[in-house]
C-alpha cells in the first residue's frame, strides 16, 4: 500500500487530497494518514497542508524499486526489480528465486547484506554503510566456458557507468575489480549452474561503495567509495539505474560476441596492462608482465623467459594496487 | 540394525547362532529373529537351522551400500555410498547433500528414479525396471570450462568398465552416450555450480540399463540393456563397484591432464569418428564428417567446403544411430 501511495504522490503535480487518495486506494482517510506517517518515518519528506493534502518533497536515499525502474531503458536486466532494506546476500536471494523459476533479468537490490560473499568464499563487507548491493539473473543459451566473458562484460559495464555518472576516473583491475587510484570501489561475484554443454543460469552480484564515509580498519587502506573520491554523496537509485542500463547494453552485446572496439576500450581502462602481475594458480605462483587481453577476455602475460601465457582464472595481484 | 546384521552374516563362514548375534548387537534374540524375517522379506535368502543359527545364502539384486563398498578400490569416488530403493533423482539427492557440505566422492545409487533427468531438460525413463542409477560428487579446483573433460572422462570410464565386466562391445557416441550396436545403453548428465573462475562442485549422474527385459514402446527401438545384449542378468552391485573403480581411475587421471593414449583409445571406441554428423547449435544445423577429438575432448568436424570446425557443445546426431 505504501508503494501505491508513493507511486500516486510521484505522479501528481502539487498536492493531492487525503480524500482523493482514500478514493483511489479504497481505504479510509485515517488509513491514508497512518501510511503517510509511516512513509515519513522511512525518511520520505512529505508536505501536508490542510485543505490541499499531501505532496512528496524528497525521497530518502534507500533502494526503491519504482524509482529504479523509472530510470531504466533496458531490454533484459531489471525485467523485475526487488528492493530490500536488508538481505543475507543478494546472490542468495536471486538463487532462491531462480530455483522457483524466476524470469531472466530479475534484479534484487539491497542497502545491506548480512552475509555478503566475495570471491574465493571470502566475506564481503556490506553493512548498511552507504554501499549498494545488487544481483541479477541471466539464462543465456551458452556453454559454461562463456561465464568468463559475462563477468568481464559486467566489470567493464560498471566501470563505464561509474565514469559516466560521476566523472571519476574509475578503472578495471583484470578480470573485474573496479578501482579508483589504488583502491577498490566495487566487487563482482558471478555464480552459475550449468550442465556440461549449457548454462542453466548465471547470477551476477555487484557491490559498489557509494556513500560510505569510512571503512573498517582492516580494509581502509584498500577500499574507497564514490563519496570519498568525489567529496559528495550520490543518489544510489539514480546511480543504479545508470549502471543497470549500461550492464544491459554491454552484456547483450557481449552475449553475441566481443567487438574489437570493446576489447580495445576495455584494455585502455584496465590498469593491469603493462604491469608486473603475480598469479596464484593451484598453489603455484607465476609472475610476468600483462601484455594483452584476448577476444575471450583472457589475460596474456609474458614471463621472464619471454614465454606468453594465457591466464583465464586464478587470483591476480598487480604490484602497488591494494 | 539390518545393515549391521547383514555385515556380520557376510563376514561369517557358515552359520552364526542367534545368541551370538544378540550378544554382538546388544539386542534380544527375538529382536534378532524379527530383523532376520524382515531381511527375508527384502529378498535376502537366509538359512535358519536349529542349534546352528543363521547363514546368508544369497542377496537380492538391489543396491546395497556395504556390498558396493566391499568391491571398491577407489581413492575418491565412493568415499560415502548411499543406496536407496527409490529417489526422485540421484542428481537431486546429491545436490541436496552437497548443499549441506557433503564430502567429495559421495555416491548415491538407486534402483529407481521417480523424476529422472536427461540432457536438455528431458526426462529419462528410470522406473524400477532393472536399471541402475547413480550420481557422485566432485569438488575439483578447476575452471568451469573443464566440466567438458569430466563429462568425457565419465563416458569413457563407463564404456571401459562395461566392456571389462560384460565382454560386450560397448562404444561411445560423442560426447558421452554409451551404445551397443545402434542402441543406447547408458546416459550421463553432468551438472555443476561454479564461480567465474572456479568450479564449486560437479555432480555426475549416470543411468545404465542393466537387467531391463524390455522398454516402453516409444524408446524400444533406441534403447538396449546388458540383459538384452548378453541374454543373461548381471549383478548390479558388482557391476557398480567395477564402474566406480574405473571412474575413479580415469577421472583422477583426467583431472590432471588427458594423455595422448587416453585420447587415442577414446577415439578407437568412439562410433562418431569418420561418420557424417549433424550438430544443432543455437537453432542452426551444421553437418560434416567427424574427423578427430582434441586434447580438451572437443569434436572436430570437416564441413562440405572443407572447413574444420571445433564443436564443444550442442546435440550431435550420427546417421544411423538411434
């Protein structure tokens, strides 16, 4: 009911009377009054004027599916948007809904994760701290090996969207970390279920540090936020619409095939290029200079003895970056 | 308690007295007598002689974890064996146990699946009809693309085991169907969950037509069983131990790397080689002559205009074979 009231308030120029609201919603005027008060408690600024009614002045900076949807120009991602105040993990929520048959494009967003997950089973700090956490569902008819391209495309799209929305110099650390300067801004965790020759579904989970004013001590040297970099806060719903639009455009394109322009643009944004990198792989450590990215998104490194290796997995450390 | 009684009966030469059984198990003699009767109802032939006690003469042909385990010489597969009379799908059962943290090598076997699954979301006929259905859990530290090798290795191992156990001329239809003559004997469904650069777990599900005397009309021209080919029944528990032993040996080897000998042997058993095949792939149909298998297990086909294509997924039809 609160969502319906918000939707009416958003679509009304000026004030709307309590009587009209109660007629449209089929509830009593005192019920309208109760819901308006509850919205105010949620952080919505609502002007109430005797004989004129109610007017929405400002929405709080919390995930709001109707605001996010209103900003979307997507074909696939965000077919359904579910906004939550808190969740164990947006990937887990999408996984549960996927098991119930959720449609491709389903997107779950939350201001907080109580059990956020990072790569290599690490936990990912995601308290209610100004960050935004979201996951979306894809069901591409592709072989399992193509998951690497989807992950790469996701990182590339988020980097482009952040550059566009904030003007900040966000960059990619291969394969899919987004950094500003030497610090991490965004993490991506892609999970899939597949049969031997076909993906069943892919869940892409993304966490972006937006309005975080500080970080826990143990990661404060390695993490940054849009707020810390720009010195101002950003509207998380508007940012998310922008990111989802870019993800939709880039991933739809990547699912067909990677263009040379995309790869070149990706490389130009990728701080890993030209750097000495260390790769840990099944317990062993390989070191070399990152010299290119293949059309499939793999990293090519040149080792000391001038051998070129194609790296498609494992953890990559770039000297000097978090 | 029935499992413990069976275990004692199997490890006793000749008869064991009811008194000794009741002492060893810590139950009354009348409880022993009740369990023995229940075992007889399950199909076990147990000789009871006054003053001598009980002796196991013959076990029924139903999956029995202690018999299967006794026949194992494996490092990994069958670390735990769970035998069931019936289950929805052995893959689903392993999936549930994997979610609860089951150890690598867990194997679930059933005489019947009420909701067996085939590739491309087809159902797989698996009533209580003489077939054997089993799934095992792997947690390899490999990138998701390697699932294709695991599936290939599984088919190859089952083919080798059936040849060894029965002497029948079982062959492989690429990638992993086992056939005799023109008819299908065994199906394999591999399912995985993974992150972008690492497999979380793989479940390999295998159904073998063993003592099936007939098939439903709609598949009778396409399916065969060991019984129909050899004219006699086989002990399913002993066959399964043999198959698990071979799977363990081959998959452990494949997880390290495919040897040239393995690939050559695989090719010699693969009926697809040299045949005209049709591949359906994302709605399109490609036709050509199957001319080789790569070290990664992909099929190479030569099309009419002499182009060589590497095929790693999609459904393959071989002319003249079911």
